[in-house]
C-alpha cells in the first residue's frame, strides 16, 4: 500500500518519460521524498501565481529571466508556494543552469533537476498523472477494504469497540472516541487500552487549542447525530501519529468508519456502553497487572474516578449466561449507572461483555465503611439489573462479590480475586453479596471442577446418600446440609427443618449408617462439608 495519495519526486524521476531526459539533481537532493500532487509545465515569470503547492514544475527556463536577482526571486516564489520540485530542460534557454538559480534552490531547500536531453513535456505529464491517479485509486481501495471489514464485523455482532480496534490496527496508531466537549469515551490500540489512555491524557494536558481541532499530524473526524440540527456532532474520532505518520488513506478510512460509528451510536445510544467498556478495559488491565500501581491513579482520573485519600474497595458483579444482554449492554450500563448515583461514594464502573462481568472500584474513607458500602452497591447493582429488564423467573440472580479494601497496590489483585470468586459464586445459595475472602474454598473447588479426582471424592463422601434420595423418602441430603450449616447444633437444625428432636436423631443416625461415618468426628464433618461444596461445582 502506498503511504501517499500521489508519488514522490524520486519516484517521478524514475519513470521512463523523465528518465529519457537523463535527469540530474543539482540542488536539495535530500528533499526528493516530497510528494507530487500534480504536474505543471510553463514558461511565464509569474507562474507561481498559477500553482497551489505540491506540483512538479517543468520548464525550459524561458520565464526565469536574465538577471540573477530575477532568477533568485523566481525560485523563492516557487518555494513559498510549496511546489514539490523544479525541473529545467537544458538546450533551449540554458546550456547550463545559472549559479544564482542553484544558490537560491539550495537556500530554499527546493529540489532542482536539470534534464540533459529533450523530452516531450506532455508525455511526462501524462505518465506522472496516470501514476498519481492509480495511487488515489489504490488508497480508495484500501479504505474500502477497511469499511468492508468493519461492516462485516458489525453484521457478526461486533460493536463500536471492535470497530475502533480494527481501525487502530489498520493505522498502526492509537484511536480515540471522545465527546464533542473532549471527554474520552473509548481508547483503542494494538496493545490494549491502557497505553492509549495514557497518550490521550498527555495530549489533553498539553492541548491549548479548542476542542475538536486535530493535533499536529493527527486526524479528527466528526461523527454526526448528536442533536436535531444538520451540523450536530455526537462524538469525535481522533487518530494520533504516535507509532508512525498518518497517510491520506488513514483519513479516508477514518471518515468511512465514522459513518458506521454514527449508525451504531444512533441505534442504541452506545456512548454510555463505550465509556463503560473503556473503564472495564482499565480495570481488567489493572487486575491483570498490565498497569503499574503508581500509574493507576492518573489513568483513573482520566476516566472520571477521583476518590479522596482512603481505601479502594473492589467489587465484581457477574451475570449468569442466561441474563447476559443478547445485543449490546447499553441499557444495562445506563440502568446500573443511574442506580449507582444513590450510593453516595466515588465509583468507577466498567463492563466486560465477553466475560459477563461488571467490575467496580469504590472510594472508602475507612475499613469501617466496607460492609455498609457493600450493601448499598450490591442493592444498586441488582436494582439496575431489574430496571434493565434482565430479571427472569427460574434464573439465578447475578452474583455480587466484594473484595478486600486496600490501596492502589492492592486494587489490582483485589479485583482479580473478586472476579475469580464471582465465577465460583454462581451456583451457591443466593445472597445480597458475597465476601471474596469467604469464597476461597469454593474458588479452589471450582478450579478443580473438571478434575476426575474431585468427582470421585464427592461420590465416596456422599454418594450413598445421593443414591438413597433418588428413591427413598424423606430425602436425607437437606438434613445433612442443615446439620452442617448449624455446626452440629441439633436444636437449631430441628427448628430450621420443623422436626421434633427424635425425628432428627433418627435421620442423623440413618445418615451415619449410609455413609459409614461418625457425624461427631471433626475430620468426617470437614470431609462432608467439602463434598457438599464440591458437588455444587461438579453437578
């Protein structure tokens, strides 16, 4: 793929039409990689007034004048106009180029080429113009391929984040989606979202220009549809030349991608989801150790999270597969965010649609706030799920897991622990929220759920009881579960099961007989507890 829409001066000199003239570069050879936008031939002194910049000018020198001052002025006006190069054919006006011409070209950094043989200028013009047009066509074809891939991605169920990541891969540079006011919605790059967010924050800190003005060498494209007016802007797509320069094809691709993003954003008002996905990427990168603890506060501030000095509380909500939104998460994100406004604490909420997770960080003043804050956040999360219309009869509620409060050093490991524990919590008895510290055994058993030894252990420990309950009545497994849940306290077990003492004793005796174990033996009780917990993950 050509980097430019035209060709360079160097490439033009390599084409047959100019090569037949035996070209010799006599000034500013280091500037031969300038792009040639067009070719022009002329012999008038004020020809610079007819040019727009980027032209390769062909002349026999008739318009250069005879005085050194005129020749220097001729070159300076061409250089000020920004032409690509000046090509002078020897033999008509000059047998060799004047020293004043050479001196002026070198001082103005204007490539100067002399042709030692005559060539038809019309042939040179046709050949270079054909090359330029072919280059334009190649650029359009490359941009069209990006547009096609983005369209296919959307048809396969992808969303705006996937489109932005595809564009970042095509340009080799970070891509950003921001509001018209300059607030970051989403950042995409080839190596994840953490580095682009840092780049964007650095740009914002140095940016003195008005919102929407492209940074030096960058590309900014408006995404329409933010209001009723024909010129309304919903968001802005920004590409920054961090890893390499941007070519015209990148602007073309950005403009075509912006049209697709406009449709996606208008379909479901996905700005909230995009911002939540960006925050979800940040929280996941933090959990996975891809963001250093010392860098995390600054990046969190970019995303709008500014907790006071104190503790950070990691929380993760995991939705069962049956509740995961079938299309986008915009409705859920909006509902949960609105509910979280009632919590009264600084909250950074993200989403991870692939894993079905909603990770959060809360700012606490002290450890004593942990339990009350967890109650409020868990209630808000569940209310948001209900408000989004995702509650269904017969489907387990989302699992909300609260991690250990700590500083930024512990926030990443705390988020990772809570996320893993949230996976293991599915299938457990429903609670408003689970303490991640009390799910470590379930997490260990969940990780071993596919190991054959775990299923064999469950079968040895409680298999006879499961066989009994398939055919006999009353079932004895609920009695054992209640007995162990009350740590062997028979009076409390009997009250929960609505049994008299003697009936409970008879059932416990029958359980001991079936399992060939002593329910007063601590080791036997430990094994039975583990077997019951393991059964939830292996069933």
